[in-house]
C-alpha cells in the first residue's frame, strides 16, 4: 500500500516536473521570438536609415554639382559683363563725340554752301577762259551744279561731291587726247569739221574733206588757218590715234609757245 502511494507520488512529481519544463521551454521560445522580432525591426530600421542616407548623399552630390556649374556660369557672366561694360563705356564716349561732331557739322554746313557757290563760279569762269573744247557739255555740267544748289533732297555733302567730280573731269581733260565732230565758221561759212584735242596744249580742226585745217589761238581767242601741206597729214594721223585707229606715235602739230613770266 505504501509502495503504491510512493509510486503515485513519484508520478505526480514527474508530471509536475514535466509541466514545469514545458512551461519553461515555452517561456524561452517566446523570449527568443521577441528578441528576433526586435532584431528584425532594428535591421529594417537600419536599412531604411541607410537608404535615406544614400538618398541624401545623392541629392547632396547633385546639389554640389549644380552649385559648381552655376558658379562657373556666374564667373563667365562676370567676365562677359565686364567686357560688355567696357563696350558700353566706349559706345557712350563715341556717342558723345558724335553729338559734338553733329554740332560741328551744322556749323560746317552753313560755311560749306558759300564755298560750293564760289567753286561753281570759279569753274564757270575757268571754262569761259579755257580752250573752247566740248564747250556745250561743260556748260551744261555747270548749269546742272547750279540747279542742284536749291534742291532740298540733296545733302550738302552730295552737292560738294558733285562739284569735286566736275573739277576732276576738268583736270582729266588736260591729260587726254580726244577727237570729236563739230562746226566752225570758216570765211563766213559754217563748216562740218573733225576736232583734235591734245590735252589743253592744242585744239585743231580739219574739214571733213581734209582740205582745210586750223588751230585755236588762245592769245587772240580765235581760229587761225594752218598750212595745208604742213599739217594736213599730221592732223589726220592725230585723229586716227585719238580714235584708237592707229598706235600712239609722234605728231607734228602747232603748239603755242609758253609765255614769259
């Protein structure tokens, strides 16, 4: 009986002991799960934090790159603005000079118009006293210049240029040989003639039948007859040269002797 009770007690102890072991294992398993859950949570938090750090690092790197780019652009703009300011200063100074020049031009314009008139008067007098070649053409040129004086659509500069051009043409006459047709009063008869002009040193004529020749005498301001046998062929030769029908060659023509001063 006693033995039987002891066995029951032992079984009861073992049962209690087993129950306690199972409870302890369950507690340990629950604690381990909590530790693992906390560790996983920390790892997840660490990964999220690292992702944020990496993102911030990338954004910082991009911002730094943008800052360097903008800094270079600012430096370039500073250099450009400095050069541009120098150009503006130069243009401002130039504008000041132009304004001063405009004021001077107004004064010069008032002074140059009387000069142009005097130049035209001088040119007209020169043509009047010069050897009478192309007389109508030269007189028409002077009339054209006088007519332009009152034109409002022409600037003073253009009027002055035209007068200078007329002077240039007159100057060129003295360096060229020329042949042209015209008329001369010979013994009261108006005859068709060929004129030969050698600069301003000789103006000759020869009738179209080559029978009569003459020369302009500047001293008497009249035509004088020339010896047919002495100058007929020379004038014919000069006319061919002037018309570019013959090569340049020496010519024997009457030339007025220079006056003693």
